[in-house]
């Protein structure tokens, strides 16, 4: 029998339906893989007993013919999603050993459809980071390595644990969140598929908030089809989340393999950056050629306000973070550092509980929201955001179905290599992804090739609002042309 951990969700679903193996066997195979791969630091909490209990319950349901769309599929959950009676920390000391008495809407829908939880996945603290090095549990290691090198590489962030675990075959798929590229950048760094849905498509209820107007949950999976299967269960209206949109959830999997003939694909000239590596340029050209060969039409488009996206994002996101993170004060839950008065308690708790990057962003956010600076920074950033959104609307009004861009400016870099002296160096990793969040649009990152050192590179497709199906159809074309690749096992 094929190694159960190497199956895709679609293959495992067939195997479970034909009774070739049970959900318990599938779960045990993944639990053993997790145990053998602890050096990757992808999981911050393993839940083997819960996983086996869930798998047994699903096997009983399958035997009665009552299995759901994800019946028996073992998944990893980013530690930003509240899981009832299972520790949820956002990978921050300030949440301590917080155990939520409730379940996030997205995870509750996965369990409703029969998925099995293997444990909680590592991420950058409060999802703030592009390399998964800011977690209080330590950095995640990418299962990929440069050819002939043992240097530990980052898996991208903030959903680094999700991407690393899926790439290393520790789980069949994972939940993730994307505020400025935190699903798509790790997917590109690990040769996995990552989908950032349209803002409002997935409920944010029960997900630890970073920047409420930008955050969106989505899946990381091994294939475009698997991502579509997960997305169908994760999406949907939630009355508990006022930003959740009340629209029917389509069958995303039905979009896989659909013809892309006649679709207009925009190639934005502003994404051709000065000093962009030749291999990224080559990958982009290759991806465009694959789509053209599949019958799509390529058109050059202009997104003139792209150059302002990153600075505007790093005003809006920290401002919202500063507001959202005010609740972590040592009074109600999580870490508490006693003080002689309430002011000292707040100061001591926040100083000890937050890591450097979170403190930096809270300070930036508080500054841009303060009296005298609000108009100069925050208000202007919001105006720029409107212009960025209009750029995309103008493109789509011209009949463009989707926009093709690189996902990242480079392949994965070494742990500790970037951002030490200059945090802006790390922020530049989000250059191709933040526009999508600023405009609230859907985006997908698909593995498309490798660099000269054998590391994976991804391409990004940006779609119209609530038109994720087109992205799945186009993503499948890229995936089929590029082929699938997995890291050579060393851990």
C-alpha cells in the first residue's frame, strides 16, 4: 500500500470511501510522521488522543454511510484559531496557557464535515512576521534545503508551521490566515498551494485578530484540488462575524480542470521591480506562456498605486494591531506580571508578554493613531488603500479575469538571515502580496518552478471579488504545467 502520508486529500477521500484504509490508520500514519519530524518545529501542540478519538468517531460515521465531505482527513490547525478545550496561544507568551471554551467558526465547520485535528501549528507571534521566526516557541524550519547545503531555511510567515507541515507530509492540509501575504508567501517557499479568499468569504470569528480589515482565513494544501476541497468547508456566512458576507458557497472543486480558453490574464507592469532576480522574471514569463498555451489571452495592465501599497499597509496593519492587542493587559486571561498599581501591571505584562516584532508594530500603530498624526498617516493610508482598490476595479472593468504576478521576490532564505538590523528588509518580502489584502481580493499561490539552488518558487494569481473558482481553474493549469515537487527527506 502507498505510504498513507503521501496521499492527497482527493486520493485519501477515495481510499476511505472504498475502505482501503480507515481514518484511524490515516491519522496514526500522520501522528507518526509528526513525531519523527519534531526538528522542523511545525507543531506547537500535538493532540494524538483527540485525533484518534475523532478518527474513530468518523470511521463509525463512514460505516453508517454518514461521512461528510472531509470525513477522516487529518488536518493541522494554525495556533491563531481558537480550538475548544485545546490550548490556543497565537504563539505569544502573553496568552500563556489560554484554553478557549469555544471553537472558531472555520474549525467548527471542518469538524462538522468530518476532518480530524492532529494539533496546533506554529506561526509568527500574533501572525506578525514573514519568516516564522517571531514565535515564542522558536522558528519553524522549512523541509526544503538548498542543493548541497545543510543551512536551515525559513518556511515563510506568518503561517510557516502550516506550510512546513503540509510540505513535509505531516498533515493533509492546514488552516492558515493571510493579513499581508501570510498564506501565499509560505506556500511559495514550500511548494504548497495557498489560497487567500476574498475578504468576508471565511468567518473571522474565533481567530485571534491582528488587523481586522485585512485578516482572512484560508487553506494551505498540497494541490490546487485539495485547496478547493478545504476551501468549500472553510467558507460560508457567519452571523457572529459582521464582516462575513452572506453568499452561497460554490463547489470550488468543480472549477478544477475547467477550460480557461478566452480568459483575459493581466500582467501588471508595476510588478517588474528594479533588481528583480532573473529567475523570478523567467518564472513569471513561463507561467504566462502556460496560461496562453491553455487558451488564455495575455494583456498588459497597469496598477499605478502599487508602489504605495507596502508603506500604506505598514501603517494600516500596525494601527489595527495596536487597537486589537490592547485587550492583552494581564487582567482577564493569559500572562500577568504583578505591579504596585494597575499601570505597572499593564506595563510589566505587555513588556514581558510581547516579543520584539509585536512591540514594534504596536508602537508604530499607536503612533500613527495618536492625536496630531492620525490625519498625516492613518487617514492618508486609507485614502491610498481606496486608490489601490480602484486600480484593480479598473482592470476588471476592462474584462480582465485574473492577474498573474510572482508570489515572492526570492526563494526561501536562511533562518536568521534577514531583518536582524533592518526590519524593513523583512517587510519587503510582502511586496507582491499586500495589494491583495488592501483591496480585499482573492489570491492563490501555486508552485511553478525552482531556483538555481533547487528551492521552490511560486506564482500568484489575483482574482475578482468572490471569484475564487477562476483562480482554482487557472491555478490547476499552472500546477499541471509545472508538475508537483516535494522536498528530499532529511529530518
